[in-house]
C-alpha cells in the first residue's frame, strides 16, 4: 500500500473450500466482513476464482467482468472497481489463501505492479506458514501436557530436557528434580546393562525403539 497509494490490499486464508479474512488494513471493514467465508469457485470474483484455479486473476473493471456478476453490487457500493488477485502458495505447493489488490477505478497492472503482487504473495506465504506451524506446535504442546501417559524428552546425551505433568504424577519426581538429570534416576534393576545399551544404540542411530520398561518410583 505504501508503494501503491491508490491501492487497498487484502489477504484471505483458505480453510477447506472457503476464504476467510486475514488482513486488510484500509479495505472497507464492512466489505471484508461481507466476503468473510466466501466459497471458492470458477466465477467467484477475483480471489475466489484465483484460489479455485490456483492462478492469478486480473479483473480490470469489476462492473463489466463476468467473474464479478454475483458480487459486483457489493464491491461497487464500497467504491471498489478493479481487483487483481494472486494465489498464495506454500513451500510444499499447498494453497494457503489469496493476496489481492483493489482499486477505486478501473485499472490494468503495470509490470512493476505485477512484481509487487507476486512479491507480496510470497511474503504472505512465509508468514502464513509460520503461523500455521506455530499453531501446530502449540496444539502438540497442549496434547503432550494434557496426556495421561508419562512423557520425557532427553538430549542426545541422555540429559532430561522436558517432562510432562503425567511423568511427575506417575514417578513421584517433580519437574525440577528431573530436568538436567538422567533417566537412570528411574532405574529399577529389572533391565540389565545390555538392555539399555540396545535401547540407546537404536535411538542414537535415528531409529524408533519399541519395548516396555519397568521403572522405579521415587518412593521405591
């Protein structure tokens, strides 16, 4: 918007087959609310069509373009007469949403403006992927914290870096007592030296180890 003073930008998230409001600093709020949750399709304005086709859609005149036949009344009532939309594609080729440029007059993009819309959608992709990953990590963290199974995480040297609440409930050791310690604090004598050697050999080679361990609580 700073580079293009007469332009209003919009970013929409794709969830399922619907586009939802993500950011639109100076686009009319009533318009952003009206299109929030719109289903994508072959003739759903610039953004809905761009998401459906996974390719750029340039509409120079909303009043006359058939892609806007269903929505032109809404757009024109908010002074929006042109809309160029670029699909936002993630690093793995997945569709994340759309980035759009709106204008209050019929407008055809210059080469520089096309570069701007491509660059902006690329930046939006980086941000949106980061937000998604943070959200997934937060959900995983909550699931781990709330799990009824004892979970502990160590570094490659076996030093405990994390324990969940179930660990403290089952073992009797507090998180403060466990962190920085070694899982051998739970050693019960029910497994021999060779057993633990095989366990660590498997883990340090990058493989998944499956078995059962009989450990000893803090109270014996």
